[in-house]
């Protein structure tokens, strides 16, 4: 009878276990407990502190490949803002963001009875990256002369109240790369002292935590976990909350694999005679 | 039977175009994941489709979002609107970039590159100085060591020690021996913690993407999530 060798586990076994660990909690939710971390609480409190009727900006700088992490943040932020009667201006430095933002905002606008042009406006994409940010500091209508639907921005009622960042109570940047949160901090927050918050992919989040500590960001959502925490504070279960059970189970499984790998390695080293050469690795299975 | 109907034809109220979209996306997702078993023609087909569609999508997106509104419309405006003649200069620089394909004229592309490098260096240098260097230095220097509870003070002290020890690790003008070597070793520990946190977040991000795809397959396509 063939023995199961822990030193040469076929990686497809691991893939299968990861698949089950993701699929099962999605089909049968477990509602594992989750704490709210300070950066997320700070973001929630910052939005709560904005007076009703104020204008906030949602700057979406992301693409479809990061939607699982970032779209729940957009939905939760828009829900939070609409619930507090805040008006929203959205912009984008990424060409593929505007339709994603539109997809998130349209159903929520219907749910809250908000009208395009008076309660929210989508200014769409503008090329230029950091240069566009500097232009917005001087004049947002001049930088975005037309909205996403090709309407002249000066003809939109909400935009008659917006000239530059002085008229924006808070900017929420949803970022998955460059240009993104770092550029918003460097070019906008540091120059115009805008109250800036950020939601980023988990991969991008660690370098931005010092910005929270220094006060340059008033809050930060890091990856699916940050989105789920924010959904919890806003009081609306969404895709992020639903995904957190799977995330926790997979993390536990990965930790188990890491521990198992190290235990097997130590056992193998202890069993090896002193001075013996390390046995050659088994050939890897494609891929 | 209801499940089978939803799976094949979509949930009530779903248009055929959306159902087709779900099926195409699901088949392509499974084709890509089939690589985890082993390389196969289905995976290569999905990969080629992605590359081709992605290139075409970006070409169309950039043409309609950048070239048309930023160059063509300002140079050939509708009746009654002024012509922004100065937009011809970035247009010329854009043409220069394409001259890289012609060896005799490729030197002209350096003008465009020089413009881009110079402009971005200027903008980003001031931005980095204001947004990162000065602001982070200021925040570190003014970290309160007496405010808040015991844990808060301990974390602030750790942050300051971490900055100093890590800077010492990157100080290469003196050999890392004795006290300097000890502090540099502490700096390495802080760096390892930072790398570990970064790796942990990366794992979380990759798992999140898998969750996103699985949510699509199980909810939108298979209707197994409620």
C-alpha cells in the first residue's frame, strides 16, 4: 500500500482544500465574529461628522480586476453618504473606473430617491494623473469640462456649487494602484489640506497606515476585511461581509499548512544523520 | 426544477444577454482555473482571448477618452466653439513617440520622453517632499510619548525606536559592529515585521480575488448562494 508522504504533497491537494475552504462558507455562512479596527472606525466617524447637505468626493481609481475588494467599499461609502444626505461628486484617474462607479451608484440612488445632477454627479475619467489632481486644485469644472454622460459640467446644478477642493467636505479615494492614494496624499492633501480617506486593495494597504497615524488620512479601509468592517458599521451586509467567513477559514488553513511544512522540515532534519547531505527535492508537478 | 431553470436560462427578470454573459464568464473562469490541474489548450485559449480583448478594449477606451476629447475635438471643434490650436504641440510630441519605429527619426522620441520625465520629476519631487518626507518626519518627531494609555505610549515608543533602528541599519558609513551592530539588528527585526505584514496582506488580497470569482460562480452562475 502506498504511503502518504507529507514531504511531497501534490499541490493539487492543497488547491482542492483551498477551493472547499472558500466555497463551503459562501454556501453555508457561519457569521464568524469580526472586530472593527481603528482606521475603519475613524473613517466612519469622519463621514458622520460631515454636516448633511455637504458635498463629498468619491475618487475611484481602480479597475475590474480589483472589484471583489473595492466595489463593496464603494457601495458602503455611497450608502453611508446618501443615508446622511451628503451629495456626491465622483471622479476618476483610471479609464475603467467610471462605469464601475455608475453600476454601484445607480441602484443606491434609486433606493434613496436621489437625483442625478442635484444629489450626485459622475464626472468620469480624465487623463493626466497627478497633473489632473493639480488642475482640480485650481478648478474642478475646468479640469472636467464634461461629465461621464457628456453633459457640460457648468450646466449641472450640483456642479455650480463646486469650484475646487475648498467646496469638498471630504474626499474618499478608492485606489488599486498608481495614480491612487499616494498621489492624492502627495498632490492634494498636502497642498490643499483636504480631509482625505482611502480604501485600497490589501496588497497596497500596508504603506498607507503611516498616513493614518500622521493624520494625512482620516481613515483607511484595507482590503476585503476593511470593507467588511465598514459594511458592519454602515449596517448593510454586502459582498465583503459574506466573503469574510471564507477569508478567515482560508487564512486558518494557510497557517496550518505553514506550521505543517515547518514541522515536517524539522522532523526530517532531526531524522537525518549528522553531516548527511539534504535529499534532493522531488520533481515538481506542473504547474 | 426551479434551480435548473435559473441555472440554464437565468433567474426571472434576467435578460438573455446577461445570461449569456454569465455563461461566457463562467466558462472562461473555469478555463483559467484548469491551469491549476495542468497546462492545457482550454487555458491557452482563455489566455489568448483575454490578451486580445484586453488590448482592443484599452485601445478603444484610450481613443475615446483621451485622443478624441483631448486632441481631435479641441483641434477640430464643433461649429461655434473656439479651436484650441496649442493642443497641436502635445499632438506633435505624441507623433514623435511613434517615430521610435523608424531608426532614422527615432531620436525625436527622446524629446517626448524628456518632456514626460522632466515634468513628472518636477511635480512628484515637490509632492513627495510635502506629502511624504516632511509630513512623516513631522509626525514621527511630534509623536506623543505621554498621552493616552500604557499601550498607546508603548506603541508610540516602538514606532520611534523602529524608525531610528531601521535608519541605523541603512547607515553604511561605519561597520555594523558593537552597539551600532546591535541597533542595526533591531532594525532588521522591524523590517522583518514590516515584510511579514506586507506578505500577510498580499495573501489576503489574493484570497479575496478568489472569493470574488467563487462568489460569481456560486451565486450568479450556479445560484447556490442565498
